[in-house]
């Protein structure tokens, strides 16, 4: 007679070992991430969304047999229509490998998928990283007093009169008087009004609760002119993804504003931000200018921690350079961090742009000496992680 | 979640057990645990043990199993039962009713095998779950001990895993060092050696490498010895399952087939059962399906020699002796067994060499035997200790080792031995040293 038990515990027995395993393949995951994240949508997912990352896992070293080109292996066929010389499996020369079913001892190339939730991703990618130091300072000064009702008291000022509670007290008193009268066999006079007594009145007790701002708004700004290739946008997207996940990890509430620009800037949504390609030139300054406008209308810096990240391929109309540096600096002054990132894939920059021109804008930005204004260069998807860590204080 | 209740499962179990008993099966009582998919994958990562020692490799195993099941699996889906008394088995709630019935019948076959096959006689099924739980607790305490910590524990376990299955699989009677010495002195051939003080240590090759390290490594601390012994005893517990995989799956399949055909199932269960059965037992190209192989051999034995011999076989054989005894040319041809290789050319296509005709069937049989019963695990033994150098040898059977893996294993053994380690093997017909 068998016993049947329902599994009761909700504890995930493999959680700890899986976490440890993921930690060990952190490097492989990070490398795998840059391939995957550019495909991922940046916004709109909670921490439980899982990303599947293909990894070449850590080898477990055991004594095993080698390829042994002369050695014979055994197989079985479903029918007898087999013949000597027939190909069972293609060799490595053909880039193919064995069909589905392999026995457990095949050491093969172990590529499998590791599922990571955004929470986990954030945890061990970002744990050692910090928001810019300035942020902590700012947090202390962005305090808005929040008033909160906390109970009632019997004395207070007129505006704080809690009418509902007072009414309740009056009814209680009336009921008591009526009972009293009944007990003493007195006539209860039906009164039209049972007036309030001072003792009935109740006033709200107010407490001052200082509130820290735990909101962040991120401005993602990108050049969407014709010179921005798909590859460059791919790198930008990976960068933006990490930035978003990190900031979201640190703040309770994060909003994003997508600003795309050519010679004009416009606010847009994520889809169009990455897919729209406009023709025409580039005025980088327009993006920060629009960001500043939006900030003054919707995201006042006393209530919001503002981050701004601008990605371009460095290609700006020279006459705009001064303005670009100015507006970027202005933006950085109201933000926790503003970063200007040039993405230049080696060998692909426009031939007509001289080296001096390429660096002109960056020099101007540098000369502003903005504490919160950072300058980065990305040349490939692999750079993304390095640059990202450098921004937030991790070792490279 | 499912369209059947626990009570329904219980009543099916009663029917299945009745039929099994009448057939003569004799099994450990089974304790079924219901679980969901993730718990199932989790349990599989720990070989079905309710408690298991912690290690990242089980996390990896989880990810791999999960990936595999996402992309189409092998074998009977989600069957998991352990060699214990009572036998703990898992039923995944997402399974439909016919599959649960099939799995329960299949489990009875396994439990009967665990109970009766003599390869398992020293596995102490009554206490295994307690042993594993205790081992887990101790390793957990070493991890939490500030003077040890997870990195050191992990490094040692990683190293032990490298030689986990280099154990004494022949289960010979172990002579003591004194007995060996006595025999040594008796043998006249050894007089020269005795005179010149050239008595080899150890006197005889030691196939249980972990044991050798345990007994001869001078610098091991208590916690290290404990971990080595835990892993070693775990290997001895699991090895019988490796040695009898074909027989065990064949036996369980043989009986799930028989039992389900006797249950008088309605079409809604019977048809999908047949479909699943055929799927699980189909031959895999290019590899051997143990379910297929074992099932066909037991069917053959019953056909030709009667059911009694089946019961006897399940008691006394392991995969190697089982195949040696019962795999003849007729069966090989029936199963369309063949051999294939790269014909000695690196990275070439794998093409068929021998078929199971009169000419080639012996080759096929050899190749099959080479891949079962743990024969795909290289045999490495301790040959000698010279000074502080540990000398290992690979018992070469015609198959070369993978050098990269061997190299890393030797590195790992050094971490335990803490002195030089050399491994002698043969690569492409020439002597080779890994150190």
C-alpha cells in the first residue's frame, strides 16, 4: 500500500545552489547579456520578468574519454534500412553536431539557458555599484513635509474639527441620556435637536512626517538622424537598458522620457525612439533644451531625482557645438547625473569628419568642468558594461 | 490544476499494486510525493533525495534540465524514484491521469529492482535519506564556520567531484595491508625487492582514489576528511544505479506495460498510454536507449525461457553480465544494432562500421557493453607513491582520455594531495604523462 503526500513546503530547495551557480557564471552571463539585452524592451516589466541567457556553463572536470576517432560507438536504428558507410552524425567540419538525443555522458559543448529575473540581474550586477555620491547629499535636502492625520484629540482649532467623529460622540451622549431617562422612568422629551456639547467635539491630530524623495526620472536622449546606424543604436539600447535597470533598482518609482532629435527634438515612445530613422542633420543641443523644458513643466527637481543620458555618434553641426555644451551643462546642474556618450564603431565614422572636428564637442563639454556631467565613449557592445560600471564607481 | 484527485490516484494505486503482487513483484513500499514542475526539476537536480548537500553543480543541473525539458525531453517524462525503503517517488501535478498511472506502475518495477537486485545489497536503503540529511547538515555547518567558509568547502568538493567515480567498482574483497605484505613476502619473486628495500607502496593498485587520499594524505583536517568520506560513500550508493541502468529501466518498462494492459483502461487513458510507451521505448539513432534495450531483452528472456528466468535475471545481473548473457546475434539484428565511428579521421562524419549480421554483430555487442554499466567512466588507480609524488595510472582499454579534462582533474587531485601528482596513460598508442 503506497503512501501519498502532498508537497507542503513552498521553499525553493534549489534556490541557493542556483544562485551560487549563477554567481560563478557571472562573467559568462555578463557577456551573454550584451547580446540579449538590446533585444529586450526597456520599460514596462516588473522585477519578476525572466530573461533567458544562453551561457556556456562552467565545466565540471571529470575523467572522460576523448573523441577517439578510431573508437566504435553503438547505436540502434528503428528499421533495418541501414548500411555500412551511412552517415549517422555530421562531423565538426560541417558545423553541425549530433541530433537531439545524446546519452548523458556526452561531454559536448554545454550551452544551456539560464533564466534570470530582472531582480536577480540587478542584484548581482549592480550590488557593488553606487549612485553618484552627490545623490546622497541631495536626498537629504529634498525633503517635503508631508502632513498626516494621526488620531484625534479633544482640543484644537476650528479648521481641524473632525465633524464625523464629533457627530458620533454626540449620538453616543444622546443614547446615554435616553437610557438614563428610561431607567429612571422619566419622560423622554422628543427634542427636535440635541445640541452639540463642547465635550462632543473632536479635532484631528496632525503629525509632520518628513518625506524623502524616492522618485527618479530618466531622460534618454538619442540622435536619430541618418548617420546613426542600426549597430550604433544597438549599442545605445544595451547601454540604456542597463542604466534603466540600475536606477530602477535604487529608486521606488522611476519614469522615463524618450527624447529623439535630429535638428529638432521631440518626445516619443520607446518603440519609435529606437526604430525611427530621420534624415537630415544633427543639432545635439535641441535634446537637452527639450529636456530642460520638460523638467520645468513636469519634473521639478525638488521632487524628482533626474538622470539624463545622451547617446550620439558624435556627429553634430559644428555651429551647434557651443550651444550643445552649454545646454548639457545646464541640464547637468539640475540633475543627479548627466552623461554624454559618443558611440563610434571603429572604421565607420564619416570620412569627411576630421579628427579635430570629432573631438571639438567633447573638448567644449570638458571645458565646462561640470561635476555631474560625464563623458563616455563606446566602441562596441562589450564596452557597455565597462563604461556603465565606471559611471557608478565599480572597478573596471 | 488537474482533473483528478489524490483519492483517485490512491484507488488506482490499489489496483496497480494488486496486479503487481499477483505477478510476483516484491517491492519496497512507495511514498509518493506530489509536486509541481519546478519542484520536480528541483528534485531531479538532487537525484530525488529529499535532502542533499549543497553545491553549485546542482544549480547548473537544474538549469540544464529545465532547458532540456523546454526543448523536448528524453526518457519517461518526469519519473523520479529513489533507492530507499520506503521508496520516495514524485508525481508531478501537471501530469494527466494516464501518465500518473503509467508512472506508478513503472515505479513499482523500479522499487522491486532496488529491493531484489544484488548490486544494491550494500546500499542500506533503510537509512539512506537520514545519511544524506546528516551529510547536508555537516557540510552546511562547514560553510557557515567562519574559519572554513564556502570557498574552501567548494574548492574541496569540486576536487572530489573530479574523481568521484574512480572508486573500486569491482567490489573485490579488500585485503588489509598486513595480509598483502604477508602474501608479498611469500612470493619468491619478491626477494630481490625486499632485499633492496624496494617494496612498492601501495602493494597493490588502489582503485578507490578518494579512500587512498583519505588514508594517506597527511595534512587533511577533520572537516576535509568528513567531506571526502561523504562524497565517497555517496558514490558507492549511486554506482549500482549506474551499473544497472539498462536492466532497471527495462524491468520497470516491462512491468508498466504488463500492468497497464491488465488494468482494463478506458480508451481515453489506454490510447495515450500506448503512445507514450512507444515514444519512450523507441530506439534513438546514434545512441542506445536503455528503456528500449532493457525492455526488449526482458521480453526475449520471457519468450524463450519463461518469466521465472526474468525474475532470476533481475536479481543476479548487472548490465554488463546481463548483456553478455542475453544479447545474441538474433536480438542484435532484431534491434538493428550497429557501430559507427569517425574512421580515425579527426572531425570527420560519423559513419556506420558494423551491422548486426553474422560478421559484425560481435563488434556491435562489444560496443554496446563498452557504453553501459559505468564502462564509459575511465578507470584510474593509484599505482604508487614515490617520495611525495602520487602516481596514478589509467587502465587503458583502447580508448584515450580527453587530455584537457584529464589535465584539470590532475590539477584538482593536487589540491587534495598538496604535492606533485602524475598520471600515466596512453595517447595515440604512446605512453603519455599528465602532471
